[in-house]
């Protein structure tokens, strides 16, 4: 689980503990009144177990504050949504996963995205996306049959970037390693580098590359996407973190600003991407 999701879970447990203490109840008292075991109450208060909504109702009722139930359940649901297990997502299929995000992208006026390992999703060529998703599917042992259709669903929103209408604007920061991490063969990577070079010239796109050996003012980390200042999404090895909490969004806005300050743009960014393209071309010629 991400640090943010873990912290939110622990904070919720502390809030429930404070409700119990304000009611002058011990753990045993609460257990007797609510029907929950004392051991479960302890795990919830220490953030080691998520309460159910029925637990929250019983907790507040036992503590004499039933008016707090709607507020706490709303907060609990928000915390639950901060961490989405991939196994639950994948049950719906990759086509569904890709298609359902299109309205979010369409309605976002400024998308800020940072990636340390992969080309940002909306900038991926079809061949690159297929190669990267196939690699992930093989690792997880998930079906690969719908990857081609998923690629079509993903590419259906790329026009939001390439049309350059000014309705949807983009600010990307990538680590130099993104250019070096090859998915697919050299031809795939050459095509991807050429698309990135094109993207640097689009009027509604700012594409920055953090050069190698750049003095760091913030470490490289997990990629994340900021949809306006309303939603943050980040994918990790075992799941995806997402939040709309104002303080969390503000943190990622600040983080993105520091990453952006380390990046180079325009001709300097194109020089780094062009050098990577040349390396793939040379490897292809020598193979």
C-alpha cells in the first residue's frame, strides 16, 4: 500500500479511538456495547484492520455519537478508493480499464504527469503500449487476448493531445531512464522516440526530460497523474493509488513543480530524445 493510503488508514483509526476516549469508554466497554471483539477494536485503532461500514455504525452508536456516522462512512469510502487492487481491476478486462478513463481525460483542462520508467500513457504509441502491457500481463499471469483491443481504446483518446485545440493542455516530466527502458524491439522504440519528438512541438504540450546526472532536489519515484487539481492517480507494482483529498493534491502539485524545475525542455529535451532514437537505430543496424 502507498505511504499516503497507509497514513490515511492509520489516521482514521486514530479518529475512531478519539471518539471512544471522548465517550470515556475502554476497549472492553466498547466491545461489550458494540458486539465487536476487543482485539478487533485494537487492530482498527492502530490502522492494522479496516473497519466495515457496519463497524463504524456500531462504534458511533455505542459511543453515543450516531450523528457522526454519515461523515465517517464518507471518509472511509474515500480511503478505500485510495487503493485499488489490480486483481479487482483486471476482472473487468483491459478494454474496460482503458475505455473508462476517456471521459476523465476529456474533461481535464490541465493534465500534469510524471513518469520515471514508462512513457506517459497518453503519449504511448500503439506498438509501445502493446509491448509494455504484454510485459505486465506476463508478469501477473493475466490474459493477453484483449491487449490489441485495449490498445485501440487507449489510442482513442490520444487525439486530445495531438489535435492541439487548447481545450486540453498537458505538462509532462519524464526521467531520462524512460528513454532507455525498451519495450518491444528497436523499431518500436524508434517509433516511440519519434512521437515524443513530435510531442515536444505541440502547442498544448510541455514535455520535459530530467537529464542524467542532474543534481536532485527531489528523488525519482513512482509515476503520478494530476487531473487539474481535482484528482491524483499513481500506479505501483501491486495496485493503484488515487485521491481527491485537498491536502494530498496540494502535495503532488508541489512535488510536480520540483520535478519540473529539474527538467529541460524544447531543443534540450529533443536532443536527449534524438540521442536515444539514434542509439536504437544503431542497435537495429548492427543486429
